[in-house]
C-alpha cells in the first residue's frame, strides 16, 4: 500500500475548528450587552416562555 492509497485525515471546517473562540466571544458580548444596555436585556426577558421560566424566545429560535 503506497502513501497515496491512504486516506488523508479529514480536517474540521473553519467554524468548527474555532468553536471555542466563538462561544467565548458570544459569552463576552452577552455580558457586555447586560452591562452596557440593561434596557435591551430587560426587553428580551419579556419574551419568556411561561412564567419565571428564564428561557426566552431568541434562545430556542436561534438554535435551529
């Protein structure tokens, strides 16, 4: 079996390769929005599912 017959390892896509970085950036942006624009985050909390569920509309809708 020659080297050319061996399958080359599959590389992750750019987004998948840096997924930890994207998650960290989103967390930082979320904290900054909470500190710099509390009215915006308060308005998002009005879109909760049920009473005191603490799950708002943007969370499940954006995961699709």
